[in-house]
C-alpha cells in the first residue's frame, strides 16, 4: 500500500494557488502591450522615460529576487518569508 504524501486539503490549496498564479500571469500578459500606449499617450511620458521606468523596475525585481533567494537559503523555515494570515 502506498503512503499518501499530500493530504486532500494540501492538494486543493496547491491547485487553487497554481490556478491563481496562472490567471495573474495571463492577465499581466494580456495588458502588457497597452501599458506603453497608456503611459505615452495618456500620461504624457516620453518613450525614453517609459523605457527607463520599465528598465529600473526589471533591475529592481532581479535584485530583490537574488536577495530574497539568498535570504531564504539561510533561513531554516522558508515559510517565514511568505505573508499569510491564520
């Protein structure tokens, strides 16, 4: 007889989180082409300003990923990095 690795609740929660992450990515990808149009035409940014904002955002995300990855490697319990409520 096989030992059950995950409980039914863990499978449900994991499935819901995976679907949520997929839908968040899908919605971000759907609006990405229009962000530049809105920034330049509606908000009055120049192309260079918008490019600088996107570049700085990407660099900040990369730096945060490396720092948080190193921090999570040093911590025994990685769940402390996740914000959650009980």
